[in-house]
C-alpha cells in the first residue's frame, strides 16, 4: 500500500482536496438556503413613505440657540435657526418662524451652509406664497433651486422646480441684486 500511495500520492492529495472543496460548497449552499428561509419568515412591513421626523423639543432647541448665540458659535446657528423655525411653523407661529428663517439666511450664506440656506429659502417661499405674495415666493424658490443645482442635489432641485411650476413661477428668471 505504501508503494501505491508513494506512486499516486499526488492523486490522493488531489482527491482529498476535491472532497474538502465539495464539502465546503455544500455547506455554503446549505447556509444560504437556511438564511433565505429565515428571511422569508421575517414579516415585511410595507413602505408608506419616509419616516416622520423625530419630535424636537422646542424649549431645548431654543436653549441651544441661546447658548450658541451667547458663545458666538456662528457656524452652529443657521441649522439651529432652521430647526427652531420648523418648530414655530408646526405651532402655527408664522411670524416668528419667518424671522428665524431670515436669521438662518443671514448666518448660512457667509458660513457657506448652502443646503441650510436652500431649505430656509424654500420655507420662506412657502410663507410668502401662503401670505399672498407669489413674486417673492418664486424668488425664494428659484434661489433654493439654484443652490440645489450647485450642490448637485438632483432630487431637491427637481422638487424645487416642480414647486415653481405648480405655482406658475417662471423657471428661466435671472435674479440680480437679490
């Protein structure tokens, strides 16, 4: 037997390697079937749209704004103003929300927070439109659309453009000194 193994040792090693490979493939296939059957038992929840934004405590947010203002944290303020403005809008306090959105614009532009700036412009446009000023609304929406284009945020750009079209805004304006 030693002589046979010595003569065909390479063949025996190849057969052993093949057997190990076959066992590995079979065990991998079995694991995939088990994983697939386990996934199929997980209940599928139908998608109903984006998840709602988490509730923000307006009192805590106002405290954060006051803290950032007192500490001179200009980079933090635009996002905080925008978040607080959304809380004010939800509460129906449009005047306070508008003032916060304007503060957001004043801080976002120099700090180069272009996404925050664009979102504030959209909200200001919505407020202007609701207040009966479609020209100002269109101006804000166009600036937001241009910022989203610059940022290559295609979905947001398209949403801003659709908002403009829905409300009769010209989409070929060139704004100057605004």
